[in-house]
């Protein structure tokens, strides 16, 4: 919410007692389950950093890569958690992650961050995937925000400059997906094997949006403000399908749409990240425009994406659910997105939806035997046995951030006078 925006008064289902109970459940999940897992079983005590891969029952696989994404997300998480609850342990974990990210992933010759290391820290994929560079900026900006570390901000600013020189498209706007190690054009632009080989994507720009928002919070640079505003406008004018209320996924260099499905998790995540970006820019008119978009998208996610007696479904197409599985990260984003929509509107349906998704997380996703959350609950109601607890994609960021955001937002709702 912007400083000039009035949070609607709490409505039915938002009494102080129920909000306090919701907050306590979220707090216990973060500090009693998620964070202890990443301070314990997930640590790689032999090779440094964190494990590259753990199965649901905590069996390691050292043939898997240590990825830029998960290690940046770990750094972001411990930095953000320390800001919420300063503790020596969280500071130590953040420092461990900072050392690993700064010294293992950085390309001292060409600048930018490598995509993959092996379990010993040797570079195995030196490509510059812009999605990964975004998370590098996001994590370093949050570390600087938490600890005031000048080296973190200096490198984040340096990387922003590299993106400006090598990854920004001055003709059609936005950023390319992948560059080679020397920042020249890459033939394969896919982030992973399941993605399309296209020049631009929603996902890349969504995480540049959150990275630039956080960087702008600690570095008020006019060019950064311009790029952040352009990203918000790209989502409004190019990425969001105004007819359906969903994000398109893939585009060519001229922003012509190349995909035909959508993911509910990205939609609800984008709804609140766009609000955060507009708020950071301090533009009341832009915020009101984004507010309308966020409420539209949250409403569509609520009406189309929530399965009966379950959480947020994964994927849809042409108004129908094509994958009803419940993955951990869309549930995380749904809790935040629906709370954000409630704060924007006062509509009790959104608060109820946030509670409903949290119930699904606690009842189905939380692994009470080994800690953390399962990756996915299949349509049959069982955890996906082939998907890991830790991997280059599975880390503490979505769940941890959802808890931090939920506690903050529930506190704001509770303190709003009736």
C-alpha cells in the first residue's frame, strides 16, 4: 500500500482474534519449520554453501548443480528474515550465503553471475541467464538493506549497468532472455527444458521487476527509476492479456505473443509485485492504475484457479484448468496476493481465500517428518515423490517470503481502525 492510500477497514472474518491466530500460524511455520531446515539438513558442510539436491527423505545427489537461483534466493531469505527478527544465527547464515554468491558465482573476467556450479564450486554453465542476474541483484540489494554492506550494493549496481549495456532492448523495450558468458547473443534462450526458445518472457521480466524494486529502495538512481516504470508499463500494455486477466508467457523480440497457456501462480504473484513497484516509485496515478490491474487479476485467480477444498491450481488455458496440481510456490504467492487484494479492496472473499490457501499449505504441503514443504501435491492428493525438497529451483524464498509478507500485512490489517 502506498503511504497516501487508505487501507479499507477490516470486514467480516478480520476480527483481531482471528487475525492474531492466522499470524501465529504463519510465524510458527517460518521460524519453527522453514528456517530450521535451511540452517540444518540443507547445509552442505563438506563443500560449502547448501546442498545441490535433497530428496523428500533428505537423500543427497551431488551430481546435480548448485544453481545461481537457489543460492541467491537463500541469500535473500536470510537477509529478509534477519531484518524481521535480528538473530546471530540468521546473520551467520546470510553471511555464509553472501560469501558463496559473491565469490563462487561471479565472473571476474566479464562480469555477471554464472548459472551453474558443480557440488565443489567449479563452473559448469557460464551462461548469463538474465533471470539469474535479476535474482543476484535482488539478493544483494536485500543483503545491503539488512546489513548496510557497501560491497553488496556496489556489485548490484555494477550488474544493473551490465544489464543496461548488454541485455536491454532499446528498440522494442524489455530485456533479452539469455546472453553468453561474454554477453554476446545466445542461440538457446530457454531458462529450462520446459520453456519455449523465444526472445522474451513474462517470467524474466517479473523477476527483474522485483529486483529493480528492491534495488531502487536502496539506490535512488533516475535511470533505474525509468527502467522500473517501463517494466510496470510493459506488464500493463504487453504482458497482461486484458481480455482474460492472465499473463502471457512467451514473446518474440517485438512482443508478439508466442504462448497460449498461463500459470495462476505467476498471475497472483505479479498482482502484488506490480503494486510494490508502483509504490516504490511513489506515483499515485500509476499506483491507482496498478491497483485496478491487481484486483482484476486476483479476482480471476480466485474465480478460476482455486480448486475445490484445495489450493491454487498450477496451469490454465482458454478458461479451463489444465494442471490442477498444487505446487509450493503458487500457494505461497496466493497467500500474499490475496492478502494484498484484501488490503486494496476490503473484500472479505480475498481474506477468506488467503486463509483457505494457508490451510492447504499446512494440511498438505508441510512435511512434518523431514521439515520444509513438499514441491507439489498431485491431483490425487499425494506429494510428488520424484520432485526434490532442495534443488536449483527449490529453496526457502517463496515460502519464507510468503510468511514475512503475511505477518506484515496481517499486522497492518489488524491495526487498521474500524
